[in-house]
C-alpha cells in the first residue's frame, strides 16, 4: 500500500548558467543552521572542484540536505552549462520537484528552456525563483511573463502553469512572495518547498527498488552509487540484485556493505533507509548509472532515459614530440587508457574508443567545454599527452544523406557589433532566425548553426564584440550537412630547427605575425610558434643569432624591442589548432605542433591530398 513520507522533500535546483543556483544553495545551507555561527564559509561552497571555483561554473551535480521544521530537504545543485546537460537529465529522476532559478535581468535563457523541458517531461512540480532582484536593471514582471510564455511553449500542464513565483536575492540571503513585502530571510522559500513540493510516496512493505542516478568515485572505497529509494527500504548487509532496463542480461547478486545519507555537506553512515531517502551506496564494484538495486524476489528495473549522445570528438594520444616525457608524470598509453577509463566511472556523457593505433584513443563528449575540462583535470594530475582538433560526429539518414549536429545560438551583442557577428556566423553556415532589441540597448540574435561552425568561434566572438558579447547555445538535434566551412583564414608560423628561441631570431619573425613564444623557450622543428598574418604556413628560424663581425655598427648595442608574445589559454589553443596540427599538453606547457614534424614529408603529404 502506498504511503507518503511527509518528513522528506527532494528537490533539484535548475537554471541557466550563472543565474545563481549555487549561491542560492549556499544560503539555504547557512540559514538552516548547517554551519556554526562563527564558521568561515567560502562562497559557492558546493563547487568543490578547483576548475569549478576558478571558472565560476558547476560541472558535477552535488547532493546536500538541510532540515527545516523537522522536515529533511534533500537538495541537488545541478550544472547550468549545456555541455553538462547529461548531469541534469539523470539527477531529475531522484526528485519530486524543482526550483527554477531565473535571473531578474537576463530572463529565460536557452538553458532555462532545456532544463525546464526535462523537468516538465518527468511531470515534476516547479517553483520559480526570480533571482538577483536587487540588480539595478532588474525587470521582474517582464521576466515572469517570459517564464509563463516558456511554460506554455513547453506544453506544461494546468497544475505546472499554476506554479508559485518567488523573488529573491541569493547573495543577500532573502526571498519574498510579493515584491511589496519587506525582505528578511529565506523562510518564504522554505515554506513554499514544504507546501508545493509533494512528499515522496511508495509502498514501504514492497521489495527494494533504488535507481542509481549518479556515480561518485573515491580512491579508497571505489565507486559510490547515489540514488533514491523508490519502493521498500534498503539496509546494510542486505542481499540485492543489480538490473538495468537498457541491459536485460545484467543480473548481478551483490551485498550492501555501506549505506550513507546526506546531511549538510557530509555523508552520514546509516544502517537503513526508507522510501524517499537519497542514499549513497559503496562496496559494489560494478555499479553503473541506470542500474536498479532490487530485492532478489522482484528484480524489476526502473525505466531510465537514455543519456543524450555525444556530438563532438577528438583524439587523445601519447605525446611523441622531441620534448616528450620531460614534464609529465604519466606519459604512456597505459596511463592514458587507465585515466580515460576511470573518467567513464563518473561521466555518463563521455565515450572512449580504441583506434587503429594502440597509442591513440577517440574521446567523444557533449561539447568543447566538456572535453577541455577533462583535459585540464588530466593536466593538473600530471598527465602528458597530445590532442587533435575537435571534430563533430556525423550520421546518415535512411536515404544515405550526411547529417550533422545543429545548435541554436542565442547571442546578445552591442548594437555596433551586430553586423560583424552576423557576417562571421553566416560564413560559418549559420542562418539568422530572429533579431530583436533587448532592454539595455543591445541586440539579441538567434542563429541556427552547425555545431562545427561554432568550433573555434568563441575567441573571435569576444574580439568582435570587444568582450561585451554573450553567446549561449543549445543542442538542436541532427540536420542535413551544410557544406564545407573555412575555419582559419591565417596560417601558422613554424619553427625550422630545434633549439632555444633567441631575441634576434624572434625579432625577425615578429614582422610575419603574432608570436606565441618568448626568448629562452625551447622549440623543435615543426612546432607552431605563432600565427601568420597571411593564409599560408611559413617556416622560420627563431634560434638564429646575429653573426659577429670585426666592425661594430653604431646601433649594434641597442636592445631589440620584442612585442610581448600572445600566450594562449587551453581553450584558445584548442580553438586555434588546424586539422593538420596537434596540441601537446603537459602539466607545465601547452605547445602547438604540426602532426608531421618533418618539413619535406609535410609538403609531400600536402601534395598527395
């Protein structure tokens, strides 16, 4: 018999990137008494990963729990970035409702639509929280209209359309139900959660069913499965069976060795958990996302949506440059394979495939950011390897026509930059779908564009808009191939010989284009040291010194003036490399190089194409 468990609520916080989800969770934690009065708490305490803190984005969904009036509220903080949409899709299976956070100025954005659509499809209850209400340019009433319009566009039910709206400033730590109310704290939000989010329900006497929606990984205990107890209860030392809807052959008998529930920022060991509890289970080596833990007498898997397929791929390979193995700790193909396979433990949107070469692996993900975060993590852990240019994954339709992944790009640019942005995106096979004026005088453009048209565009976009443009994209399925795109109009400056770059050699080279290196840096033949101002590649000798003569000219002692080199970040380097180039990645350096280092072989290969 189904019963409701009134002392628990399970919610996810969803929103577009940078609309304040993680800051809101911080305040809910603080105001529910998770931290001591005098405890030093860093901002965005849920973003525990270094890269998350540096970039100000959430990459992995996080579980936490707070108590309010004897009710335990399990909260899941989800990523807002489209590249990490796979994280959002699956954690929503653990909750009964969502808090949709919308910026009071920016309003409903592409990812708002994506995450809300997923929540409505699962028939979840929605609380809308208009955040950053204290921004000077806030426009709450217009944003509410936008959200209601979005709900209607997504065919929300009458019950979902009748959702409560709150106005909040997560940073200041308050929320109100009406703009006329004087803001004090987050109590109105807590009360709304208890009132509108349904309590989990199920049959406590039935056989156990727990769907694993997230995998955590710990060096000491291995894989940790996180999921919600849907039916029955689960206890330590219980014999259970692992089944999976998408893998009918999987029927594995295991024992629950350790069971945890979330409390604040920590996991607390428990002996038993009831319906509606979000639990972490360790000690099962072969546990995967989408597995259902069941009682042996009723091995019935819970349906689980297929995770969206990757759309972009790049090759990760052993570094074989002349400077290989000098800066990294892990350099062999075995190290590379083990690390990539380990990433599959927690990243459900990633694919790793072997290639014809034992030293090269094809890694596919949801976007450039998705793969660049993996590269940066590996680099910090001491790995040294090389990667190729990102390429999209094509498909064929039933008529044999080539299909490619498409994106909808929403772009906010200053009015004076709109012409150059439209021109550049049209060159990259983008089609302008709409153009409107935003409230702050900027222009909002909507483009339908192939995913490969956006590869390498973000850096150029910031230059075109003088850093004032905002570019958001959302995956829009596969469409017919749009034709070839000419990515890079400029060639590379290539080092002619190995050695150490000297001021004299660099001084002569800088007239040809922008240099990526300064004096004293080691180079090798075939290494890319800069960007040519013209279309072709040029080889230069940056190691050459000035010939000494018996006579000294009057200007011989004058110092040569070098333009400071353009130091590329990881993203910029990944955007810059061409299809005949590789990016060499070590814990200390990023070097761009030609795939074929030998000049004559390179020319021969170019002729044979």
